[in-house]
């Protein structure tokens, strides 16, 4: 009996080990596979060695893992595609959940609010962007420098079984509003500039027609005033046409090696009579070995005449105006027009090259300026491939610098 019991125990142990090898071990392996799938490792596969239910379960698990992997790959591709599209958008896009926590913020929105690469997902919207107006569709201003104007559109974002969130689209219309302001100011300024001489011309002509024409001593004086105003109108229309053609690229520059010294001397010769009548000294100081510059001779003369004429206008009697030039290490030539005039307040410097912008409007009109000279100069310098810079100190003078390329034309 003892021997029989021992044999039975050995047989039972063998059967147990066999069952453990055929049933328990595959189940443990599949449990491990399921655990790895739960950890997002969908490339793992269960070993399938039997045609029974355990083998069928293993094959089903492998099929499910493969399909899940395909679905996740598809979702990751779609997410990458959506992220690329959103980040490529100029508009800012912000999405929040039902608790006003950020779930998406594209690069456009990061740039608008200066967030850089700061991690903002799952943080409250008002904690990241402190502006309560973002949740409504309207136009808002962000006062932080630089000031921005945004057009905000907010629409609901619905989630299954959850409170709806919000998708906010931000259009940066700062430049659009600035251009609208420039256009409004331009129309107003042109109207004013045209109205002033036209009103004067009309008034003096009416006076002449009412009988002053029969009084020679008055008639000549009135006609001279009318003539000066018509000249001013002519300069204004010429400058407007010039500026419009330059901005639209309708002028063709004949770029060729040009003697800067010769053009400077001819420009100063034109300005000299005005400078002499105002008792302003005008001098040129250019190095003897100054290289030729690549420029359109007539347009270069126009640049210099405008700059020197401006300097003379705003320099009181006894003052000085210098034209200087030097070769820069970059290979460009820098030309500077310096004066000892009244100068310009720092707050006005950024706007000096705007059309019709004047620091002292009354004095500018009294001196016959159209307010377009520096705008024309800026566009002509840029058309030559150069840069324009203005430095000034109130009551101490102004220096206008511009650069031109040197060398032979390509």
C-alpha cells in the first residue's frame, strides 16, 4: 500500500507539472502580455503553442494588440498632423475643457502672449493669460509692450459626457489697425495740405476779382502769393507721385558706379543760395580716396538735396550743416548729414519718416515743406539696398545717416 501510494503520488505530481506547463504557464504569460499592453507596449506578443482554448485566447490577444497598435499609430499620425497645422497657423488657437483648464495652445498663441516653451497644459486659463475678455467674441487690446490688438472668436468645444469647453481663435490685427490709422491720417493730411494753398489761392483771386486787380501795387503782391501757393501745390503733387511710384516699385533705378563726391558737390550747389540767404554754412567733408558707390545718380542727388535742404530749413542763422562720408568695415559707404539745428524730441524720432509727419507743423508749412521728403528718402535708400538712421538731440542738432553699397555692379 505504501508503494502504491508513493507511485500514485509521483503520478499525481507528474500530472500536476504537466497541467502547470500546458495551462498555468500560458495563462501567466498572457497575464504578463496584458500587463505590458496596459503599459502601452503593443509590440509584445503571446506565445501560441496549442490549438485549445488557451491557444485561441493567445491568438485573440495577439490580434487585439496588433489592431490597437495600428489604431494608436493612426491616432499619433493624426495628432502630429493636427499639431503641425495648428502650429503653422498665424492665428493663435487656445482650447479649454469644461473647467477652463487649457488642453491645447498652439505656437501662434504662445507668441502672442510671450509664453515661449512654458508648459501650460492642464493649468487654468486665467492663471496663464490674465485677461477675462478672451472668453467672448470681440476686439481687445493687450497693453503689454508691444501693444497688440486681437480679434477674439470663442466657440463651444463639446466633450462626450462632460461639460463643454471653449475653442478660442485669436487674430492679431495690430498691423491692420495700424495701416488703417495710417490711411486715415494720410487722407486727412492730404486733404489739409491741399486745402491750405487752395483756400489761399481762392481768397486772393476773389480779392483780385472784387477790384484789387485795378490796384497795381496790391495786385502784383497778391499774384505773387498765388504763384507761391501754386508752386507749393506742384511740389506736393510731384512728391506724392514720386512716393507712390517708389512704394509700388514703378521706378527703375539705373544702378551704376557713381562718384559720391561729385554728386554731393552738385547737390550743395543747388542748396547754397537758400543756405546763404538764411546765413547757414554748408560744407562737405569727404575723404579723397572715397570709392564709387553703386547708385542711381539722379536719385542719389535727390536723397542728398532733400536731407541737406531739411537741415538748412531747421538750422537757425549762424548754424552749420556738414555732409560727411566714410567707408565701413562691411564694405558699405555711410553718408551723414549733420546740422546744428533745433533738433527733434526723442519721442518723435520713430515717426519722422512717416508721410506728412511733422514735429513743428506751423514752422514746416511756413518754410514750404510738404512733409514727404524723409519718406521719399527712406524708400530710395531702401531701394538702393541701404539703411537709414536718424539721431537727434533737442536744440543741439540732428544727424541723418544712410548707407550705400560699393564695388562693381553684378
